[in-house]
C-alpha cells in the first residue's frame, strides 16, 4: 500500500490493519490509546514551566533514581489510559517495581512495557525527552496477565516505538511493516505522516557516547572510539560526536541522519555489570525500530538485542545501535576481530 504524506496516524494504522484480513482491530485500538496518552503528555511537557511541575518529586523509582514530577505525571497518564482500554492484560513501567495489572473486566490480549519519560534528567533544561513503548501478545491463559507475558524476547514484539517531545512532538513506530514518523499539529491535535517509510542511512555521520567515562573504558571501547575520530577517506572528516544524554533524542537523530549510539560496559560498572539501559522498555523497542529501518542493535559481546530472553522486568543490557555499516565495524572491535 502506498505511503501518503499528510494522512493522520490513525488512518495509517487503519491502513496497516487492512493488510491483515485476520486482524481484529485490537492492536489498532491499543495504538490509538497510546497516541491519546502521548498527546496529553505532550501538552503537559509544553506547559511544564508554567504549571509548576518541573523539578523533582522527592521520590525515587525502582532503579534508585530520583523521579521528576513530569515522570510521575507521564507514568500516571499512561497507566490510567491503558488500565481500562480493554486491549491489555498486564503492563510494566520503568518507574514501578512489579507488574501493573489492568482493571477487572477490561482484560485484553496484549501487553505493554513503557518508559514514560526517557531522558527526564534533561527536563529542567528544556532538552528533548520521550516516551518509549513495547507491545507483545499475551502468552498466558488466565484472566489477568502475568510477568511471563512481559518477559518475552524483542523478536516477538508486535509493535514498538516512541513519542519524542522536542521542538515538535513526533511519534515513530513500527508494527513490523517498516517505520513511519508522524508530527503533531497542535492547532488541530492530530499526528500527521511526516516521515513515511523511514530508512536509517547505512553509513553513519554521528556517534553518540558519554566520553566522560573514557578513563573507565575497556580497550575495545577506546580503540573503537579512536577509530571513529580518524579521518574518513570518503568524506575527508571523522564522525562528529553528538551526545544529548537522552536516549530517545540521541536515537532519533541517528535514525534520521545516520549514526551509532553506544552505552556499553566499562570498568566502573560493578554496580551495573550488565550495562545501564533496560532491555524491555528501552533497548528492545528501539532495536525493533532500527531493524525495521535497516539498521542493527547488538550488545557489546555481539548478541542481537531482539534475541535476548528476558529474565527480569528491569533487566539491563549494554547497547550498540544505529546504522548497519557502523554497527558492523563496532562489532569487529568489540569481538576482537579488529584493532
């Protein structure tokens, strides 16, 4: 089906549903509920400085990180929207310890794991932040869903994406049929197709890594970053460093412009030996997006992110994600095949 600019995200989702005669419309309904939640959060983000909800709430989440007030709002907004939508059996959030049940009588056949406001440490300085989501079909047979419904590998995701709140609000998602981006027109309150069939450039222009950890890097990381700083014969210049510290913002730029993002294990990671980023609601959904766009996502020991079997709701993983050509080169350094 031809991808047309200017159509709404709801129309695009419906068009995708029409390609699958067996579809019941429940995934379409679920995505539309997430869109509404994204609109509500977007409006609050844009008003945050005036509404006195910038800054910290005084609480910490399950990760031991201070929760920003907007984090609390975003988490509650998604929960309330999802718990009685009728399409879910269970949820998980970065901000909460265990599974989040849906209301009795509203059980459905899908799960959603989400990071309600990724990059929240940047809220007070007006840097782009976002909501990341991952959707699976349930595998349990009971009325309410269970933890095992959420602990599925990313390869089984039926949809994934993110909503980024920046100079404009954009939703980028995939249902396994390519990646599409929609920009919110606040004058009419609708997301319109602005980036049809997104393909990540195979060759990277940018690299995104926190270089403040240079002294703690393993030799493979240091060798790879040094390689990125060498002059590229094809362009006459090295890759440019771009690091915001908001995963969804760094990923979005690299998806559109071509780049690679790294958050790998280092000598300082004794408290987080498996990495920093969370598998279920950060690494896996973005890995589905990047693969559908023609890129790659792996760990620093060469595992495909989408193949990892989760064992914990808040499991962490090292992440190398972005343009295929550059991830291939990174893999050769980290697996000791180059350098």
